[in-house]
C-alpha cells in the first residue's frame, strides 16, 4: 500500500493590502504627508525668492553708487581753470555726492574708492582736517582693501605734513612699510628718511635711504637717496679744512732771543 506525502502550497494567502503595488503605496504615503511637503516647497520657494531679491537689491545699490561716483569724479576733474567760482562749486558738489554714496551705500564695492576720493577732494579744497578724518575713516573701515590702503596712508602723511605735524606724518608713512606688497613702499622709505633728517636723526635717515637704494635700485628716488647719503656721511665725518690742516708753524715765528 502506497502513501502520498501531501505537499503544502508554495504560496501562502496574502492580505489585500500586500497586493498594492509599490507605486500605489508611494502615492498613498505622499497623500499622507502632502501638507508637510507643500509647506516645505513653499518655504524653499520663499527662500529662493528672498535670496534673489537680496541679490537684486544689492546690484541696484551698487549700480546707483557707481553712477554717483562717476558723476562726482567728473565734477572733480572738469573744473574750469578760468572760472574760480565754477571750480569751487564743482568741488563742493563732488564732495556732497561722495558723502551721499558713503551715507546711502556704505557696503557697496564702490564705497572704499569713494572714501579715498572724498579725502582727496577735501585736500584740494584746503580742508586739511576733514581730509585727515576721511583718510583715517578709510583705514578703520576699509583696511582690508590693501590695493588702496598704501595710497591712503601716503595721502594721510602728506596731509599731516601740511599741518607741520612731523610725528603723525612719520607714523602714516611708516604704516606703508608694514603693508606687505605695498606698491609705494619706496616713496614711504624716502619720506620717512627725509622726516628723520628734519628731526635730527641722521642714523635713522641713513638706514632708510640705504634700504631704499638696496631694495629698489630702479626707483626714481634712488639717485636722490644716494645724494642724501653722501650729505649725511659728510656731516658725520667732516674732512679737515685746508686752513685747519696747515701746521701752526706757517704763522710768522717770533724772533729768538740773542
């Protein structure tokens, strides 16, 4: 007598929910979180629009600042030499426009150049104190702009020289020497050396002149520095004059006693 082994079916009964396709299951989950997704999408859209609006606003400010700077510079450099009143008015209008840029658009890329130009305009108007204030504001506000910083210190030193303040002028020129890669370092060395001469410090002056000659042999100030070095060394080691070198015996001798 033979027996047959009953083999269970290969597939088990499954529930209806397991028959839902993967796509339908994903769509059902999407419906469950649809409000969260909509809110997230709206937030991303608003953030994108905000960033675009900020970029557009900054571009508009930069464009307006450039336009005002060009207008002021045009007034500054087109002053008629034959009409002193027109020249003064142009200079005054240029200063007003420069100040407007700094007040309304202080964070635009044009602002550092405008701050420097404002100091120059004040200097041309013989308002030395205002020029010094403008230059010092540049050094405190836009010190990261190394391409202009050396020129600002140079102008600041010149302004202090106009006020006969030799110490502050020397400090301004010395600040250029502390700037790596300053394009006007040879000029600063020469001015510091000149100031040391005027303050009766020949050794310090000699050191700066010699550094200029060694570091910047092609500078237009090198030849003048060489002349100043010779003058200082001559003062330090004066050559005896022919009269002093002549022996005392050259004077008429007294007759000896018989």
